[in-house]
C-alpha cells in the first residue's frame, strides 16, 4: 500500500509540474499560453495513449513490474530536463515522461479491482493519494521553481521517482495471476446477458468530456489564481501565490475521493456520479465569474465534487466489464480522460490568448453540462439493465 500511495501521488507531481511554472517558462523562452498548452497536451496525449497497452499488459502479466518500470523510467526522464535549451526539446522530454507515467493508473486500478471487496472505499482511499499529489504539486512546483528556477522541480521529482523505484525492488513479489479471495468474486458485476455496451459507451463519453474539463482547468488554474486573487503576502510573486492558493483549493479533492468511495459502496454509483458532475459544473461557472475569496471558495467546492467522480468512474468500469477485462477497461478509460482530454490544454491556451483566462473556465463549464446530460442518460440506462452479483 505504501508503494501504490507514493507512486500515485508522484504520477500527479509529474503531470502537474509545468502549469505553476507557465509564467516563468513563458518569460525564459519568449513564448505564449497556446504553445505551453501544446506542451501540456504532448505530455497528456502520451499519458493517455500509453494507458491502453499498459492495461492490456496488466491483464496479462500483473502490475508490480510495470509500476517499477514506470518509476525508474519517469524518474530518469525528468532528470533530462536539466540541460534543455530548446522549447521543443522540452516538449519531447515531457512527451516521453507522459508515456512512462501512462503505465501507472491502469495497472494500479486493475490490482484494486481484482483484490478488494469494498471497491468503492478502496478506490476512494487510493484516490486520496492522487488528490494530494494534484493538490500539492502547484505549491511545491511553484515554490521550488521560484527559489531555484523552473527546471528544479523536474529534477526533484525525478530523484524522488528513482528513490521510490529502488524501494519497489525490495518488496516481495506476488503471482501475476492473483485474483480475489473466495467469497469476493460476487463483486465482479456483469450484465446477465453479457457486457452492457450501451451503458459502457455512454459512460466512456461522459468520462471523456470530464477529462477535457480536468485538463483545461488544471493547466491554467495556478496562473488564473495568481491573476484573479489579489492577495500579496511576504512579497511573493504571482507564481508562488497562484501555486499556493491552487494547492489550498485542491486539497478538498481528497475529501471528495473518500466520501464518494464510501457512498459508492452504499448506493447506485451512477447516481453518485451524476450528482457530483452537476455540482462540479455549478462551481466551475462561479469560478469563471468571480475573484478573490469567492473564487477560492468556489475552487474548493469544484475540487470536492470533481474528484468525487473518480472513485465512481473506477467502480463503474469494474461493474460493466468482467474481471479478466478490467485492465483493458481502465486502459480505455484513461486513454479517453488523459489522452483525448488533453486536447483541452492546447485549446484552453488558444482561448486564453484570444479571449482571456476567464473564457477558459466558461468553456469548461459547458463541457460539464455535456457530461451532465450523458451521466443522466446513464442513470436512465442503468434502470433497464439487470445485473447479477
């Protein structure tokens, strides 16, 4: 559990290292929001596209070796940022980093779905580590970057990845074919007549639109906070202020993960999923129209409800697919949310350059509306599908 917790937090450190540093990288290379949005997209496309083969390999070989491979590969790649002198070389390194990071989510979620009875709670607890990583990286990356330069956070996270990788090699190995203990198989839920393809399709479409909102918002949230929250303490610059406030706001995501995981074990996950999407969308629109304390408060509530969708998403994959296809299902989920969803980073950069940062959040709110309609259709669809436990 220590390994998966540390590895999950770290993967989101790698994912979120650049957004808090955007003003510094823009100044260093003389570039714009759109170009840096493209670099975030390069990482995210690799992060998503690698998920599918990683999920297939997890079904076949088991997750432990793949997690170790991710830790060493990502750690070494992050160190390669040190000599970078070209923006496009940096983009190439970020793409390779994303490819190594893509291994983690399908393998860890496959392990949880095969081994835990109370899957909702397990996904929630596992998600807390990811949420803490997502919440912590704006603060950590911004402060290290402010003190030591924008390359320094990459180096720190790279060394951390190698250290955790070394730790992973000291742990005992378990058979790759390990499955649930007797009495737990009833949680692998499958449609009585086979896989419910209509529900699965609607679910994946909804998850894709949420992936767009995640990448669009997370790419520019620290910069947006530094721009819109007029609080200046200890003579800190906008980079440090934006990263600090973004971290404070995102910490509530860990609470959302835990609560949603518990509720998913008790109630229909489709309904938990719909409710979280509706509330998350409301607060994104408030973020777009507010500033200062109201913006911070709405960001806190946005994070609470957005991250509440993740344990339910992971649970729904295990509900709609048989156990031997869980790795494939998680691979598809993450290729859509992290891969296709990464398009929003470049699009949001274009919108920010042309219309301002506020317009990015209005656009992401519209994506929430689309996901709400799809999640509502999923609730209706679920009523007409008979599952056997």
